[in-house]
C-alpha cells in the first residue's frame, strides 16, 4: 500500500513511521509512506499556504489551491483521499478495515484555524479520530497509518492476534497477563494457570463480553458479528 501525507510538517510523519511495526513494514516493502510538504505547491515567493478568513475572525485559514494541486500531483488511479478533520466521521475499526482495502491513501492535514471549506471537495471523505480538537491533522494521519498498516498482510509477526484484539469482532479484548503470577498482592486469575484450555477460552469470552457491556453496552450476538 502507498500512503501519501500532505502536511506542512513532513518531518513529524517521517520520524514516526521509521520506528517499530511501521518501520519494519516499510523496510520489508509491505508499506510505502511518503510525506509531502504542502508548501511545495504554494505559488508565492513566501511559500505561504494560509490567509485571513473571509468575514473576519481569529487566526489564519489554510488556502484551497495548494491542497488541490498536491492531490493532483500525488493521487494515483483509484487513490482514496482523506481529509483529517474534527468535523469528520469518527474513525472506528470498520472504517480502518475499509481504508486498508485501498491501494493508495492520500491524507490531508490542516493546521491553524483549519482549512478552507472547499478543500473537502477534493477529498473522498472527512475523518476524525475523536471528539476533541488538535493543533493539526498530523496526529490523526499517524493514527490512520498505524491502524491501517496493522491490517495489511505480512505486517504483523502473528496475524492471528488480530482476530482477538479489541473491536475486531465488535467486542473488547479480554485481559492479558504475563509473569510473575503475583505482583504486589495482585494475582493472575487462577483459571489462566490451570492448563484447562476449554476453561481458559470460556473465561476469555466471558471477560470480553463483560468489558464490552460495561463500556459500550451489550455485546453483539454471535449471529450479528
């Protein structure tokens, strides 16, 4: 998969994707992340990409032209363009899986007081990572990149783990423990030490459903998953 990020801070993206799972995926050729400086598509000598808002108001608004020109330059046939925006649809696991099905993603990152509303016209969709406001779209883009990359074939060392993770089947993941069996009076549940794989599986399923009910309401029925 190719992911192109349009930002005024390409170094933020380049530094993040060079580590961990993403760095290994890029080195193995499973993923290609390219960070582009939006200012490269500015048309004035100051390389400005923002201007004062029509109608007045505080701050600066990012201009539409550099975003349109950037998308024209980097979008491949069939590429999917996403504008990271606090006004966008909230990203969830289903949305991540859908994005992972595209051969290319182009992620547009705003700054300052936001982007000119017309930028939405060059995007296929607007996405938000939560009901809060950040200083820019870069962190949202990085969330998208990591979440999508983990679903790509060959990126994770143990792909079976994906099916047990929180949200993968509409439920939260069961609690996990490792050695020691007791730490500062906190004990690992006895069932996990029993060696009874059937009992362990039942416990994990019950814990997953309990956590989901407590935090998100009733878990979906098996037939609905």
